[in-house]
């Protein structure tokens, strides 16, 4: 049976193996910036998240095994879904949906002016986020070289 644990930044180490799986997935689906994901490391990402005002980490467990997580933050009156991953064999069981609803409710308690999520190009999750009212606002293009 799936159960959930809420934590602050201290929960980062619980999700490290799952975060690495998400990074590896992004390396696989990235059409243009695979090398960026090769250079991504957990410690750097954790440091960036630790600088945010309010942090929540929600971890889904099947017995003692973590099978998914959602990292969210509120900083400068903006909520952000920083990272979300569900093990492939657990997708379609509404784990992500539950975590999104819980997280959005948590973020709303801080009265943010907006809630955002960035999706790596190639990651086919737009329909999932659209269920929660997230719509594309802009596309950021990046050059591989300094211009």
C-alpha cells in the first residue's frame, strides 16, 4: 500500500536515488542537451533548493521503498514544482495526482502570485500538468555556444 511522508529540506536524501533516475531519464530523452544532464549532480541541485524560503518534499513509499517524490518550493511569492518523479511501474496509480493536489494546497497557504513548473524538452508530461491548470507560457531556447 502506498503511503506518503512530508518533509522539509531534510528529506532530500530520501529521494536521491529517484532524483538520479529522473536525471538519467532526461539524459535519454534530451534531443539537444544530453551533456547538461550528464553534468547535473544531486549536491548542486540540493544546494539550489536549500536557498528557497519554503520547501516541501513529499515522498511516496510502497512499504519501505520510495517510489516517487515531489519537491516544491515557494520563494519570492512564487510557487514552483521543482522536481517530480514516479517510478515507471507505479505510474497510472494516481500517485502523482495525489502529490500534486497536496502540494498545490500547501503552496496556496503561502498565497503565491503564481505557481510554475519547468519541463525539460523531450519530457512528455505536458498532459499531466495540464490536468492541474498548468499551460505553456513561454519556450526558452538555449544556444550550446556563447554568441
